């Protein structure tokens, strides 16, 4: 029989923790500044996740019906949906004011939001159309934002995220600050997306998708959103050596430049 | 030049605390959940610390334990899709990760047996032992992490050690005892 001291010594050889974890990593330093930017007087009784920026496709995203069983996939065809992203377009069109308001209301009332008050106060920053697919970005207090994608079908064709970093961090005038990035799922299949805050000089954003060609995003009221079918951005963080994905950003002066984004 | 010094302000205090505890907190979380969640949990934890900085214990060891306690609560509260638990079990590395040829066979066998026994240990006992063995907390500090009295923790730790010994003594015969790697065995 081995003694407790020997057991402890052996247990320490089985320690799964990273022996070289450091507070000097980029992530640690970024989190520190975000925390310090948060109002310390706010949120003592709230949940503790306002810092977590959404990495799509890791179970954080919520959609009204993000997990639709295969048996329901055929149903959108009888309810006006788009079961295969067949109508999706790489360049969006804008919605009428009435359609934009309705889409905003639908997004605010999504069951996926956990912060109902933030959703209720948020305004529609972006409302765009890609074939049957309507996309809404809501912008609220303290950097809170929500994205909703829907094909207006009765079942399944929806996807979204909500949340915020807290502390109202704002990107530089020519920068982007993604809040959600990665892949998600609707009944039509996987989609890749990046969305978040845009600097004051940013008027356009696009991405050269391998599968879909040049995809044009939407920018309005300090927010941007860009999405396309497929799971191209599923491993964006490892596919690009951890340096994020390169978007092309267009500025108010007509110039454009590549900007790398990542969470 | 005139310089003034006074009590460190709130931000300075937090920055110093963050720098000193962050690595240990990452390791604390890595032992208790998926490693890729460690940074998220650490960020959530320090956000709470920032907002409750007035409650920070004065002694460094107690402050560290207090932060671990906050992180433990977050981990317990964020376990989705699972029945809420009252204790956080700890995982260990795979005892087979180290090639048998590179260490004493008896030692390697002991590690494998210990890992097997650990997996059979209750989460309550894993947690009590883990705070003492991996975080090297004192009894009162570990008790603070768990939100129980020092006496209750001492009893729990004693029972955990006893349970682990019993499991080690009654393990079924190991089929996974390492064998020397023949290709690397020197012959003369």
C-alpha cells in the first residue's frame, strides 16, 4: 500500500493543467482590458457572461430552431422557406421600413435571447435580404448586439446569437470588432458568419469565399454582418494560424484595405 | 521632481491581482473542465472579481482561494445539459501518455492504477483531494472554496483519502500494465 505522500506525488504527475499558462498571453491581456472597461457598479446580480464574445458553432449560439431534426427539413417547402439556401445571394438587398421593423420585432422576441431587457431596448442597426433569407442586427446598450437570420419558414430556417462584451468597447474608426464569428446551423445546413461592431469610417465589408465567391456584407449604424452558406469559417482560428480571417473593408473616403478579424 | 505615493487605486490592485492569479486560475479551470473553456471561465471569473473587489480578502492565499471559489460557482452554474451538481470532479491526464520505456515499470503501473482508481472516486472526493494536492490549499482555504467549514473540509478530505486507498487496494487486475518497448530495449 502506498502512503498519502506518494499518492499525492503520483497524482501531480497526472496533472492535466498547462504548466506554462501565462497572464501575458494576448487573450489574457485583451480580457484584462475588457474587464477594466466594464462598469464595476453594474451587474453584481447579473450573470457573469457579458464578456464572452460569441464563437459561433461551439454551442453558444442560439436560434429559434437551430437544432431541427432531419425529419422537418422538408417542411419549409410548404411554408415558404428555403431548405437548401437555393435563393441565397452574395449581395444583399435592403428591406422596406415596414419589413425592417417587423424583422426587428421578430428578432427581439426570439426565444434565444437570454437578456430580454437588452433585446427590448435594442434598435435595428441592419436589416438585409438575401433571397428568402432575412438578416437583422440589433444594437443595444453596452455593446450588446444580436443577430437573427431567418427564411420566414414555419419550421427551422432560423439562426442567431446575442450578447455583448460589456463596457461598450468601440473599434477604431477603420477597424472591426467581431462579436460573433464561426459557423452555425439552420435546417438548410451550415452557415458561416462574422458580425459585430464597425468603426465610424467603415462603410462596406466583403469576404472572398472559396465556395461562394465574393460575399458582400452589410454595414450600418456602427454594426456589420456578413454570412454565407457552408462551414468555411468553422476552423477559422486554426486554419489561419490563429490570425483570424481577412476581410476587405471599404471606408467612407472610398479607399479599401484588408482587415484581419478574429475572436 | 516630487512624487507622491498612496494606497494603490482599485485598478492597480486589480491589475496586480490579475497578473499573479491568472496562471493559477487557468490551471484550476483546466483541471475541472474542457481546456478550451478555461480562458472564457477565467474571464468570467475576473469580471466578478472586478465587480466585487471590495470583498477581496487581504491575505494573498485567501484571495487566491476566494477567486477559485468564484470560478467554481461559475463552473457549477454553467454546466449545461447536465443535472446540476454540487461538486466539481477533476480529470487527470492519460496515464499511458508517458511511454513505458521512459520510466520505471513499477512507477508507470502505479500511475495507471491511480488513474483508474481516481476515475472511480466520487466527484465530491475528487474535489476535496484536488484542492489539497493540485492547488496546495490549506484546510481553511479549501473550505472557503467549497463554502463549507474547515472542520467539514477536514472530514471530507480524510474520507476522500480513505476512499482512494480502498479503491487502489481493490482494483481489478490491471490489463493495461505497461510493457517495455521491445524495439528500444538494449540487448547485449
